[in-house]
C-alpha cells in the first residue's frame, strides 16, 4: 500500500512522533496504521496514543428514561455545525426521536427512522429538517439500558452522555459514578473485564520498551509488571481515582458503600467520525472565480 501524506499526518497526530519517523514506520508496516502505531510506541518515539478515530463531529446526545427508572436510552443525533446543534428545530427533532427510542423497545436505528412522529415518520421529519436548515442531519446511535440495579445518568453539555447500572448504593452514588465515567472515560469496569488480547498487546509494547533499558531480565519483568498494573488501573473504572475525591479509587469507594457497578455506557458526540476540515478562504475564492 502506498504511503500518503494524509497517512503520515494521521500517524503524527496519533503518536506525536516526527514526520520522517512516521513515514518510515508506515513504510515498514506496509501502510498498516495500527502496526505503525505499535512499532513507534515500542521504539519509544511516540509521545502519546491519541485515538485519532475520535475526531469530533457536531450534534448532541439526548437521554430519556421511564418514570420508574427501570429503563433508559441515549441517542446521538448529528449535524454539521455547532450552530445547528443549538438550533431549536434541531433540538425539538432530537427530543422527539429520543422519546420514540424509549418507547420503541429496541436499538435499531433503521426501525427507529420508520416510527411515527407528528406529520409522518422520523425519516420524513429528518428530511424536512435537512431541507429547512440546509445541513446533513443523521440519527447515528441508540443505547438502551434495562436496569438490574439503580440507573445513574449524567449528561455533560449535550455532548457526553453516560448511564451506569449500579447494584447497591443509592441514586446519588450512581449519578456521581456516571459523572466520573463522563470525565475520565474508563474503557472497562475492572481488570477482569479487559480482554486477554488487549493485555497481551500492551504487555508486548511494555516488554519492548523495558528491554531497551539494558537492565537484567528479572528487573525488566518487574518493570513490565508494574507498568502493566498501572496501565490497567488507568483504563478501568475500579482503578481510577474517584473524580470527586482523588484520594480514593472508585474500587475502594464502592467497597465502602457495599456497591458494585454492573455496567456503564458512554456516548460522546462524533466519536469515530472524520470531521470535514473547511478552508473558508478557498471556498470563497472558488465562488469568486467560479471554480
């Protein structure tokens, strides 16, 4: 696969490594982006593994729940600009879609688009809104949670939504934990939930980094073990310092309250969407020249 300038740019954004190092890593990896990232991390050239797939797009996350708190939904509705995300018509549409999602009983977006709203279906309402506003609008994702314990919900600025299913504790703790997940974005509940392949891949990276230290194998093993445990604490809810009291981990907090997080669900607007970069000067010039 040919290595393009765009690929080099993406790798630089993800790793912080220099342009030449990124180009070399891509060439050696045959154009495979993930392999290039791993190789750069192993060689110590990467400054950070910024997940470039989570480029922000615009829109909002809307939440709704049943009166008895036994069920809740989150819906992501996207648009092209932040300006439209604040538009009253867009917000009314997003609220109506979310109300339908709660009553629908499923998470299939195609089925949701055929459900009825005032004046027709959700899809017809979407098309009318596109015509009115002049931007592309999409209903992207639906998350539904049926409570096994107490549901805690938190919505941050309409851009991040979290639902936590908590066994034991109370509603206030459940909401605090949802706020924590919104802020620190853990990937898993506990180390036991981290897939073996994820642990194996991270360990391989750490081994390669530690081996370059030139220390004896037994010291390298201790270094890898310590760094791996630190990494697992960073990516798991139980190991993270609690957002409202950094002196205790979430795991210790839950233990003191005799509570357990059964699951959590987090949506952020635009994660995984490649946002178009506009060059307004070029756009104006094209209009002037008729290009």
